[in-house]
C-alpha cells in the first residue's frame, strides 16, 4: 500500500498479533495537501496578495508623475474608482485565505480528532451497555475488550477449512531402526475472507512441532502448497521460515498477503511431522472459522480418535460417533463455528495402551 494512502498505523490486538492498518475518520496531514479546498485557498491567497502588490506598485509609480491637484482629484474620486481601496481589499482577501488555510488544516483537524475519540469512547460504552443489557451480566470490561478484539474486531476470518491427517510408518529407516516413530502428513486447505471495510496485510502463520531427537528434526517441514496464486516452492517456503525465528520445539512460518476488502484468499499447506506410536496432535487456530472438516486416515494397527477442543460438537459423517476407532478413514465436521484458540485433538495409541489426550505435544496454531 502506498504511503500516501495509509490511514491508521498498525496496533497490537489482544491475541498478540499486529493489526493491519485501517482507515481513519480523520485523514493525516499530508492528505489535506491533496484536497481541493487546500489548493483553492492557496491559489486565492497567492493571487490576491500578488495582485494587491502590483496595484500598489502601479499607484506609487503613476502618482509620482502626477501634479498635486490631479492627485487630490484622484483621492476624492468614488471608492470604486480608487485603486488603493481595491489593493487593500485584495490584500485582506489574501491574508484571510492564508489564515483560513491554517485554521482548516491544523485547528479544524485537531477538533475532528477530538470528536473522533469522543465518538469511539461513546461507541465502546454503548457496546458494553448493550452486552450487559442483552445477557443481564455485568461482565468485566477487560473480558468485553478481549471478546471485541479477538472475535468481533478481527478483519479476516476463515470461511471454510478442510484439515486432513494421514498417519503412516516413517520411511526413514536409518533414524527409526526400532520403528518407534511414525509420520503424520497434514494437509490444510482453507479460504480466508476479508470482512473489514479496508485492505489488510494478513499474516498467514504456521507452527509445526519439532521432534526431541535432533536427527529427526529435518523431517518436520513444509512440503508444498499455495498461498493465494503463489505456489509454495522451495524459495517461498524458505522465505516464510526466515520471516520469524524458530523456538526450541517449533519451526515457524509466516507469509504476508495483501487482501482487499471483501476478497477471499485460498491457502493450502502440506507438511509432515514426526510422531511416536503413542502420541497426539493438538490443532488450534488464531482465526474464527465458519466450518471445519477433519479427515483422519489411519492404516495402521492403532486405536485412535478425533476429539473436539471447542464448545461445539464434532460429528462423524461416515463412521461411528464414538471412539476409539481402528484402521480406516473417517470424516468429521464441526456443528458450530470455531473461535480463536479452539480446534481438535487427534490422538492414537497401540491397542490396549492408555494415553493422556492432552499430552506434552504443543498445540498447532495457524492463521
């Protein structure tokens, strides 16, 4: 976005994310320089002052050559025939235009900023009162602010999301001689929509866990995908990896995409993880999501299931509603939208072995 079109600078949301720039009711100073009012006052002031100066010079030069009686006759002439009056009038118009220009650009703008802040405070108070009146609860303002910033003020939402888990044996025999580890291939396919009234620079985020064994860490990575019209080739994957520092337990990626108001953006990421035979994958999201389909494909001798990590229900479309499940492929669908930091847990274990579903595996957070 060009610098001269910017409005409000980025801010930090309650989720810890940098908010994109948004339009302001009060335009910045440099926006005033491009208005018709600004240039009209500038031209009017300059023309009036320069014309009055020329008339004064003409009066001085011409009067100096006139005899005294002719000068007195000129001074006694009607006002509309007196060039000095016209010169003074134009001079006053010029100064008045420059004063109006200063007041319009600086003083009036400061007044509009104060008015905008007062309106924003009033809207916030009205929102709080409406919530309290609707639910008959006196919810603390900090919780109301968190709900507004993390749900109602999010400029980009996910319309639909198709998440696929495929659990199989790890092909890297050299680093898996005892068959302790498995490969979890994940495909994430979703559509983003800018529901705000302005263009945003959205951060497409992906965090994937790293196995504790250093020899296996290179196997946990993004394989392919697309971000909008750009394929996730080796260069774009490396750019996303270098855009944010990794942690000791996660490899992190960020790709920035410009989304205009009302536009949608499709994002597809295919990545692989290294897991143990008794393990889990916890998936959550930064963004509100309207619908979520989860497909689990397990062709191994394991017990497994998909559990909901949100306030709604997760329904099986082509299998029993309750687990644990065995070898096969099952599609699940959420019955309600997914809110930020909600998601699902995919867990598996050898038959007869117990596993804590909320184990030490960190949650996958994507946006």
